[in-house]
């Protein structure tokens, strides 16, 4: 039997599946009822879903969330790959860079929001003073653009190290023979990157894209602490809105319906990105 490793993984897979399936079925059940804490559930079928899909605030959250996810992917994936390519292969500098890259990843989500909240406070934050010296009135609590791009920059600072470390690990697995062959063939640096590096990093980049996409849809503590979802609804992401309905308004039925729609959107988007990423670089060095 060649795949005996599955015998050892099966108990863990069963437990993980049950731990995911039971809460999911509970949420689906809640989504079909009008339910408030302490009240008797009242079955309403798909009424909650119809209300959710007609909710302009939630539709705005979906649009905002997708734009945010695409922005961080466009920024973080190329930036992480560029930093990984620029890192030394070995030595003390490599050790120092890995340690520095690991620091943001060790900071919890809520602490990240608190740190950036301090950075951007008008009375003691360093960011407003820097912008003031440049003649710009930086106010993330009042200005939509300031709040949005502060959230984007905060997420980039927190998660680019993850992409960098993934890409760096992937680069170490590419045999030098491929680069030597490209050099002998007279390939340019760009051609070598496009025909050798990218195809060999396809699966690593796929993992990075999927992780960052799921994390971007899961963002909650950082913008909630930094801006509270404002000004207005400019940084009101899906997770914040779902939480406000389920935990804030105590509307468990609507909150559950929002969660189910939320899950479907994330799964579909991740599937599309997964399919697209697997086609990146096909026909290159893998042939």
C-alpha cells in the first residue's frame, strides 16, 4: 500500500471535517429562521436571504471587500516576490532579514490595529506629523481616502512578510541547472524570470494568493480599531457588518444568512483565483 500516510491523517481529517461541518449546518439552520436571543425560532425559509440580497449596505460591503482584496493582491504579491528575489541566498544578512520579516507576522490582529491607531492619532501619531510636514492634512477619522489607504498600507505592512517568506522558500527549491541552461541559451533576465522563475513558483504563488484573499475577507479587528468602519461606511467590511448584525443587533437569523452569503462569495472567488493561478506560467519551465 503506497499511500499509508493517509491512514495516519484520516482521524485528523475526520475531526477537522466535523468541527467545520457542525457549525456550518448550525449557521445554515439559523439562516432559515427569525431568531433573537431568548426568543422562539420562527421558520421563514429564504426570507432572510432575500432581505440580505436587497440590503444596500451589505451590497456595498461586498463591493468594498472585493476592491480591497484585489488591491492588496496587486500590491502584496509583486512586492513580496520582489523582496524575495532581492534577499541574499545565505549569510548573516539573510538571518537578519528573516527575523525582521517575522516580527509583523507575530503581532496579533487587534494589536496591529492598536499600533496603527497610535501611529495615526492626531495628537501623538507620527504619521500625521510626517504628512503635516509635507503640507497635507491627514485625517483618517474624517477623510475617506485617508482611512481607506491607511487600512491598505496597514495590511501591506502586516502581511507582505508572509508572501516574501513563501516566495523565498519557493526560490530555494528551484535547481540552479535551470538558470544555467537559460544563461547558456542567452536568455535575458526578464525572459529567465518569465520562463523559469514564475512557472516554478506557480504553486507557491497560488498558496500566497489564496491565503491573502481569504485573510483579506477575514479582516475585522484592524479596521474596526483603526476607523470603526468609517468615516461613514468607507471601511465597513463584510466581517464588521456581519458582526454588527449578529452580535450588535442580536438578529441571529439575518446574521446567519449574511454569513452564508459571505462564505459562498469567498469560496467562489478563491476558486476563480485558484483556477487562474494554476494557468500562470504553464508551458514554461515545467515542460
